[in-house]
């Protein structure tokens, strides 16, 4: 069964089992063909979700072309696995939009992280982009996943563009209050973001504080470059660990697959 035919939100928000890995594909930084190849390598390595978006340079055209290329590649691999009795029967992982705004969407995605940048100081990312994008999402039939999004120091480009009042590494009570607020709003996911290419990842103490304060699917990304930092996030309570820049370092997809396989193994090691 394809991801669109199932409840993608239930899949993404499930908290059963070990911490899962997702790859973030930025359409502004790679061709659709390379995005599809990197996504296939990630799924073969054990990634369980593909996010598309994340850059201030994305738009409707490059996002849609990238989503279509990834969907077609994943569907082909899924079909091929059902035709070969000797191969593993691979289930297609969902392709989910992680948009920078209402001008970077695609009807070909299985779902969208319908997010509020909770510590933004501008109404644009608190509500205005969401209002602009909602009619498109409804018409396209893309499943929204309500998500609270919190940018932590150092914040990077995401913090700058989002005009975020950054969460500092020692502000555990503040992040706990935000996570309680996210749950009270009815969000299903809560994302702690250090920023793309961040010098350091989200402090595990912040992850633990969020985990103790809400029952939402907890997502952590930014600055996670190796299995050790992913393991620290997992042990602190992350349900999903997201990497983006890591994949962009590899044009050799076979090498990327091996790197991610080792990354995911270490992330969930005892």
C-alpha cells in the first residue's frame, strides 16, 4: 500500500519502536535526479521518512519536481521488490513536505508538516504563511501533520529568516513550557531545530525536558553529523532524528548508503 493510501500522520507520529531517521532533501541544493538517488540510498540504509524543503531558496517548481522524482523512484523500487521472490519486500516510506512557506508546496507529497514556528517574533511564521498555504493543501488533498516548531541556538539561517527568539542550551524550563503549549494546541509533532549546518546540535537536556513535558512525537534536527550525536538525541528522547547536510556531502550514493547505515546503527546502539 502506498503512503498516500495509509494514514501518513499516524505513521509519522507513532512512538512505537526505536528512534527513526529521516533524510531532509533541500531542492535548492540538488537536482531532482540527485535528490531521488540520495533518497533511495537513505531508505536502503534504514531511513523511514523523506522530508522535502527547508531552504529560503525553494519554490513551487523545484519542490514539486523534486517530490515527483523521489516518489517515482521510491514507487519503482517498491514495485520491483514485489516482483523478485528473492528480495526483501520494501514498503514505500512517505515523502513529506517541510516547507519554508506557502510558496514552496507540491500536490504530489504524501503529507505536510503544518507547522507553527512557535518562538518566531513575527506573525508571518506564527500564522500568516499557514493561512496562505491552507487552501492549496486542502485542494491538493495533502495530509497536514500539525507540528510545533522550535528553533534552538545557534539557529542558523532558519533562526534568522524566522526571526526566532532562540532557545538557549540551558533554557530547559522554557522548552518544557513550549512543549506543553504544543500539546495543548493539539499538535501531533514537536520539532527542536538547531538550524541547518549548525555548529552544534540541540542540547540533550532540552530534548529531555521536552520529552518529559509532552507525549508528542519528538523530532530533533540540525548540527547532527555523526552517529554519536544522533545517539545522544535518541537517548534523550527523540522519536525522529533528521539529517540534511550530511547527505549533501556525498555524490556517491553507494558511499552515502553505507555512511547512513552506520549512522543509524550507532544511533540505536546500546
